[in-house]
C-alpha cells in the first residue's frame, strides 16, 4: 500500500473567507457565481487560493447558507430581511445606519460599508453579534448617493492627484487622474465630482469641476460653503437672458382681470437694508366700523410660467440662500429686486388675502385673489417701532379718512419728505391700529399653545472687504411682530381655505416634539433650576413658553433657546396636513414669500387654480415637489450656519490676545464647548489642554471633573477663555481655558 503524500500547507490562507464569499453573493443576490468569478472579485489567482474558495463553497452549501443552482454556480440563500436606511458616517470609515425599521441606529463596521458614503441611502441586512448581542449590519447596495460633488484640497503628484475632502465625515480621499485636474495647482481648494469607484480600488475616482481658490481666502471659503451643499453661485446665461426678456409692463388689460386696490392706503415695513419687498399691508376703515386689511404679496407666478427655463431653475434652487455677506437669490435680480419688489410709488401685480376684521381681531369676511396695488410708503422696522413706542398719531381723529385733520409730529428717527407727510400721518395711524390687532392675535395664538421663539440672531458689521468689524444681535420687536402676525394670518387662512375643500395643497407642517427629546431637555435645564410639565400637549407648550421667558436676558439664554429649538421636530413641506405644532395652527401654508421660496409659488398657482374652479391636482406629484423643497431648505440652512461660523472665526482671529467670559454650552469626553457671552462665538477647549489635573467625563452631570482636585466644569458654568487657534478651513475655533469666571 502506497503512503499518502502530505501536501505542504499553504502559506497564503485567505482571511475571513466565509464572510467575503457571503458578502459577494448577498450583495448581488440575484446572480450566480462560480469559483473563478469569486477569485477574480477577491483579487487572487493562484491554485491554493482557488482551492480554498472551492472548499469553502462546498462547506457553505452543506450548511445551507448558499445553494448550487447549476453545476459549479452558486447563489446566496436569502433568509435575511433587507432594510433601507441612511448612512451616518463616524470616523475611520465605520458608522451607523438610521432606519425606520430599528429603534436604535445600526452599527456598520468599516469593512462592511462596501463603498457607502455619508448620507447615502442604502440597502443593508442586520444581524446580532454573538458576543455583544448588539445589532450590526452590512451594506448590500447603494440606492442613492447623498451627493456626487465634494469640496476639498488637492494634492498633486507626478501622474495623479488626490483631493482631501473637507470635514470628518469622508473617510477616503478622491483619486484624480492628472489629465482631470482642470488647471488646479497644489493646495487649491476645488470642487470635485465622483465618477467611478472601481471594484478593487480603495478610493473613488473623480475629476475637478472647478477651482475655488486658495484655502482661507474669503471668497474661496464662501464659494466652498455653497459648493459643499450643491448650491449655485450664479444663474446660467440662458436663465438670465430669459428673465431679461420678460415683459414687465403693467397693462390695462391685465389690470381689468384683477381687483384694483391702488387707491387703498398701502405700505411696506421691512428691514432697513432690504433690497426686495415681497409683502405689503393695506388698511381701510369701512362704513360699518370694520377694518379691511389686505396682505399683498408679489405675484411672482404671473412672471414665472411653468415649463420655462426660469421656472425650472427656480424649482431646482427652491429657496434663496442668506449667507453673512451675500444673498444667493432664487430668482434673477430683474424679478427679485425689480418687477416683483413692492417698491414705494410703483404699481405692482399682487396676490392678496383681504380680511374684514373687528376691533377684537375677529375675522368677519375674507377674500383671496389677484390684485393690482400701489405702495404709498416704505417704512423700515426701526421707523415703525418709533411710531409704536411713542404712540404717535393719537392726537387726530378720523385720521384715516381725513388725514388733513391730524396734528402729528414726526420724530427725527422717521425719515420722511414733505411730499410724504400727509400719507405718513395715515400710515402712522394705520400702524398703531394694526399693532393693536396683531397683539390681540398673538395673545390668542399663545393661549392656544403656540411656542414663542424669539431667539437672538447674530449679525455682523462688515467693512467694504467683507471683514467682520463688529457683531450685534437682532431681536424681534413690536414692529417685526406686527408684520409676522399678519403674514401668519394670511398663511393660515389660505391653508384653511383649501384644506377644508379637501383638495391637494402645499402645507407647512410641524409635528409634536419627541418625548425622549423633551426628557433630555429637562435634564439640561434642570441644571439651571427650571422645570417642565409634560402632562399634556397644552402643559408642554405652556411650560416651554415659561422656560423661554424665564431665561430671557440670562447668561444661559442662548444655550437654552438653542436646545429648546433642537427639541422641536423639523418643520417641512407636505401635502399631508398634520397642522403646525409650534404655531398651534390646524392649517398652515407658505403663501407670503414667493420671491425667495418656491413652495409659496406653488401655493399661489394652486390657489388660483382652485379659485378658477379647477379639480384637485395629483397629490403624489406635489408631495415629490414638497420633499425637494424641504431638502433644499435644509441645505440652505446648513450653508447659512456655516457662513456664520466662518465669519465668527474670522472675527475672533483679530481678538487672539483678549480674555472672554463664556458659558459652557456642551460637555464631551474630549473637551468642553464654550459660547462667548458678548458675541455668541463658540469654540472648544480640548481635555488634552487642561493640564492642571486629569479630567474625566461625568455624563450624568454634564461635566468634566478633575480626578485629584475634584474641580468641576459643568454645562452652564461661566468660564474665562482666550483664543488658542482659529481654523478658517475647518471652521473650528480652539480656546485656552483660563479658569472659572468667579475666580477672576
């Protein structure tokens, strides 16, 4: 009997072969694979590796994890439930998938990401880890990329380049062939598009679309913010050309189709630096003692016709973007600052909501439709505020019908010419009456459970080169609230008018806050001695309002305001009306800003369609448009926040030698976040730089506690800091901790 030859064991054993084969088969679970195809996908071609694959295929077949559907051809046995979710990437390539099918996020190890990137919509399967018992998953296919264009800094080598993407959510660089760098130079900030991700490549490949400039330069960083979110910088030539050819003349035949309200006292109240005026108010006292109040909105849909390149561009943009130093408008200037701007002493086509109201702010009649109006005067908020605060215009009687009888002294803060004097007397009287009615409406709204968010807005004083030379805060006063209440009235009544007809419409919806988020808010505000009541919807609203009132003017105001806003669900557009929790409205639409919001344009079109007797339109088609509008609004908001953060860091660059008092706004195991009280700039103190002790994170107390000294740095504490480092590219601000405020 011959002795068996013992084969020398292979030195190139393929690691993790079971998972690799299952991953290949499950990823393309409708296809079959033989051992050669699997070897090719793994990237091996030696005899030993092929034998290992053949042996493993038979083992998996015996375990009934795969099936042999034809001689030598294998397919995954799909006994796994597949799910859909969105990737939230962490550092080093691992991350989580947020899916409606799971209460907790599903962890995905880096080797199971399978080329998914942050924000991608993916298909995945989930399994329980034997050791930890936790749910983990593996991405099986990418349904939709979150984005195809990225901003980063290019590193150029002899025959190729790499773009290192900004931010910490991208775990891979992008490979760019040298013939696709588009004249970029070493170290330029560029916009790069993903073109391909070859099977065996570690990195995706792409091409440079645009050179944005040198990192850290003002225009480079502002353009990079827009590019990061896929937002446009300028209008395509054909769109500008189309807009410039629109007939903007006010024509008698068009006026004849509209309600003519040119003789009604009409005026605008806007920020003093506003360039477009998309809303105006008219005011008239009727014979029966009722007030007729018109809310007049620029009739954008008259000029913006469906099916044109101009409308396509406006839909894609969906919103204007308000960065610190510029506005990126939804419509070209010829419309936004011209034909659709309700400038003083000009006739304009408008779309109006007209209400008859008594002295208790009760609506007795309403009318919606297209109008033509003439703006008699333009007031800035500051001017209207002077009138309200000084209660001007009360010396006369029956002013609105007999403006000559008034004895009015216009204060120097209100800049009016002699010609405007008589009109302005009437406007001043109207402003006071509208203010009275607005305050009644606001009280009713609050008593119905509306939340009063008067969050402080950070504004910058810029010089001619857009350098921040100062910071101020914008707060909402009576004049702002006057306009706000009448805009809310129009938006609510338009939504209600169509909603009660059960026809498809565009609603602005806002869901109730999540219980777990409310509990987390209570944990934080409890540190400052505040208590919330979660008994029912009304008590939640009431206690949130009390909280916002109680923190007003306190050091922790901005922190508590911000956390309370984060507790709220996100407002969005939808054809499925669930009401608006924050405003306490059963029906609410967006009707009042069509120059800067596309949903308002759609609301105008639908309202006119139904006023003309039209049938209800396709809900599915409009729901898609709502989703697009919500997504674009989200991107615009992120860009706006990034531009504020960028400008705050630029401002702090010039204040590196100063001490600042700040409030601890966040505590983590890697450091504490501090918001400076006087300018709202937020930066971080790394725990590595806190050298006086070994600090440990106490999650329950939102604090870092010194191991030896027991010194505690807790959420809400006042501390003194100095700027350590400013990074304009990463939009990151580092502080050096000087100590607690009371010690200095």
